[in-house]
C-alpha cells in the first residue's frame, strides 16, 4: 500500500503538472487551427491531443476527437491536406484544404501560433487580475559613499513616488528610472519607522545587463543595490565573539527578540545596545538531500563585553565576502589546498578589501606566473601559489563569459527581497497588462534566438521535454501564480517557435503560401518535399541537442 502511495505521489508531483501544462498549450494551439479551418469550410477529420495509438476517442459530425498515447504534441487532420488523391467530386473540393485560396490557408496555419499568443495574453491578464506577487519597491541596501547615499537613500526605504507617479512595485520604479535617464528626479520614500521624505537625485544611463532586451540602456541610480547582505557572520579566532561560541557561517536571525534581516540591522542592534543581548542564530549543521539543515541556538552577549569591543568588528564579526564558501573540486584552488571559510588577505602582495578585488585580480591574470595568495585559517596566515585557468561560465542572463578562474566563491548570504501583491485597477488594465507582458516576453524570446545564433548564449541553455517537465513541477509546487506564469511564457515560446521559417513548422508553410501569393502559383511538389526534408533535419538536430542537454543536466546535476 505504501509502495502504491509513493507511486501516486511521484505521478502527482512530477508527471501531472507536465501533462496539464503541455496538454493545455497543445489544445489551445490545435484549437486555433481547428476553429479557423471550420470557419473556412474545411472538413476536419481528426482533432488529436497526443500522437500514436488512440486511448480515448469519439466522433461528432465529420470529426473524430481523440486523446493519443504520446502526450508530446497534437495534430488536426484536414480533408485534402495531403493532395488531391482523395478528392473526387465537386463537393469534396468545397471542403478540401488544398482547394482553399492562399489567404485562407495562411489564416488556418497562422491561427495555431496566434492562439498561443492570445492565450498567453489571457494568462498574464488573469495573473494581473488575481493580484501579481512581485518585488516590493524597497531599497535593499545602499553602497557607502555612493551617489545614492549622498542623496539620502537608506536601506529599508520604501519608494512611494517618482515625480508625480505612484510606485507599487520595484518594476514600476525601474520603469520610471528608464524613462528619466540623464535627468534629475524627486523620489518620495518612507523609512521603516513610517517617516516620509523627498530625495532629489540624478538618474544615470547605464548599459542594460539583460542581453535579451532590445533596450541597450537603462536608468540607474549609482549605489542603489538590488540585494542586501544578511546578518550571516564570519568570526575571527581569539575575539570575544569566538570565545562566546559564535562561529563563521552563523546566521543571526534576531537580537532580543527583534528580527535582524540585514547586516545593517545587526550593526545597529549592537551599536545601540543598552543591556545584555540575547542573540538568536541558525548554524548549518548537516546537509540532507542537497538541503542544508540548521540548528537554532541562542547566545547571550554581556553589555560590558560590547562596551569593551566598541564595535561589531572589534567584537569579532568580520566581513563575510572575503571568506570562501565553496572550493570547486579539482579546481586550481582545491589543488592548492584552499578550504571553506579561508579568508583571502592579499593576492600578489596587494591587500584585498572586497570580493571584486579578488575577482578582478584573477580575471587579469597574465597567463604565465602563478599568483601568490595569502590566506588566513584559524587565525594563522598561509601562502598559496595558484595558477588560474580559463573557464567558460554562463552569465545570469544566459550569456557566455570566458575568463580566468581558480574555483572559489565568496561566503555571501543575501536577504530574501520583500514581496508585495499588486492588483490591477480594472479588468481593462489587466487586459492591457496581459498584452504588454506577452509582447515583452515575445521580444525576449526572439532576442534569445538572436543571441543564440550570435554565439552570445550557450547552446547548453537549449532544453527539451525534461527541462519543461522540471519547470512544470517546480512552478506547480510554488503555487498557482508561478504555474500560470510558466504556462504563459511557454505559450509565447510555442508562438515564436512555430513561426520560425522551418518547412515542417507552421512558419515554413506560411513561407510556401506567401511565395504562392507572390508568384501566382504554388511551388512544385518536388521543391516543397526537398525543403521539408531539410526542415526535418534541422528540427531533429534541435531536438537531439535539447535532449542531450537534458541528459547532461540530469546526470551531472548542472
């Protein structure tokens, strides 16, 4: 019985989301072909979800509706689609696909992809109407000495307005920055205590890091950080913090019962202490099924110890970004003996103050002499000779970056951004937002193909059915909105993919019919067959690549 329950559980969490997602998208696509074919007077013989052996079917009128065994696609079989062999009478000609004029055939073929476009707009509009969960317009952190800090922005400020425009989400804020590049704007913010104030600041124009956007520049306020360092600590040996029992990797969660989500909150709690501090923390203790398990504990910090230390740093809490979190197995750093929580002091006799110093120094390696790393471990300094190697890395937006690395990552833990739910003002606003998001996702999808052909995006990012299944499963577990968002994005992908001018796809047929309109007669059957053979090879190559990437990701968990 337990075995049966585990099988049903596996099917529910892994297979069902995939079937629901793919089934709906296929149904919508084929429904477009079916509906317009019927409107044009074409007899539809079969409407099938899936390929292969029929597992369920019924007939109504001229059409057999069925669900087939292999749920990886679908088809609409139209009378006369394969040629004139079965067309024998005038009545047959009236309902035959091949006897319809080019404009009607174009409409029938284009209807499938267009239905995916409109369905995506519907899904995105539904999300907007339900209330979209998105990043709140809260400033996570501000770089010291930056333009933002000088202007008066502070970590935790909530953005209320930019000029006369109200801000409901961080996306709204970024849009206003984009519209006010190289201009001075008034930004109204509210601090965590509820006090409002106006900040005047210049919005710079910066390179857009999103390679899938058609906009090369975005608005930016220098010093506003999209993330905040959490209250995770590195602890120096021989300090009061170490003697009290704190250890590197501890995640401080509360001080005297008050949550401390950011490093700045931790510093403020220690600096303003008037009594002993009861510090609650989570300490990584084990890793089970790839997830770190934490042990919660509390440590009392006497006020006299804080007064004597004078600062958080004097107490023994150090900047975590100079400490190593991961050392990649068999990397130059691993071979040199570097370990987790080693602190990088200097490279080639140049002192290190932030992670960018490490990254930029390694990136500028001359390719010859080994680099001299001075690291600190348990209070003792060590010298390590490390020779960086060229590594191909995927950027956050799927691009390819080849550079020198040694195989280390910093111990940086960031806070989870505050989220908010944004509701549309009306059904009309939801519809407009749905169409706008569909256009935006369509542009990004087209640009992803462009960047792929330009070599700026690795072919390793091309995924197949396993990838779709994993995305379906993960989004299904997160919740309805994530699952709907995935459905909308994949619907746009089907819209774009099917319009590619590959002969076996809808886009290829549209090319044939467009040529027929221009030259006044259809292409010869021989030319169409040759083009379809080439298209089939291209499509098979793409499918093989996608499945190969899926297998590699599955086997190596990369």
